[in-house]
């Protein structure tokens, strides 16, 4: 962190409430549970030409086509073979729905506002644009993601 400063000043953009927590690359993440439509087992996505590497293609879920992003690749983690715990979290965004491939879905956690803090100010101008906030969940640190920003960043990758 720069100059010994801790967290950015201001108010976290994440609100207290229920979050679906999941694991990607051994790290804990969360998204607001109200945005989660369902959790599915992994299945083959139909590839779409000229998509960024982390976008797997599209899936037909209940007659609706949704894009599928491998969150493991997007967040820069090594992609391992799918396991029995690997799943697709179907998340609602402002622009529609997306399937997010994660190592495992954990649980729905109630996170109090006192357990949510702003994203740390990283050195060298690194922006954590995809992060809403960091939170303490059962003595572990969770990164709360803004899936709209993750996907928006994906369009420019």
C-alpha cells in the first residue's frame, strides 16, 4: 500500500446483506445473493468466434442463451480441471445474465456493514475496478465483486 495508507477514504459501494460466497483460485469471493438466479453444474458452452480467452461461449439455459465466463481465467488464476465442486453461478447484471464458472460455491452469508470495508489502495496505480469491497466472513477475507464491472472489463480484454 502506498505511504502506509490503508483503505481508500469514503463509503464502501457494497451494502450489508446476503452474499453468495464462492471460491476461485483458493480465494473467497462474493456477489449479492439477490443477483444470483441459480447455480448449475458445468456443461459444454458453444464457442463463439473472436471472444476473449476467459469467455467460454454461450449456454442454452431454459431456452435462453447466456454468455459463460470462466472467472478463474478472468481473475488470473490457473485453470484446473473441473471437479465435482466446480459450478456455474448464473448472475443477473444490468445488461442481462451471465454464467460464471467458479471452483466451488460455498454458502449464502449475511454480511453486516461493520464487516465491509473499502478496497485497499494498491501500489503502482493498480486499480481493483472489479471489486466492490472487502468483507470479513467467519474470520476470512472475502472480496465482494461487481459482476457488471468484471464483464465490462472483459469486453476490452
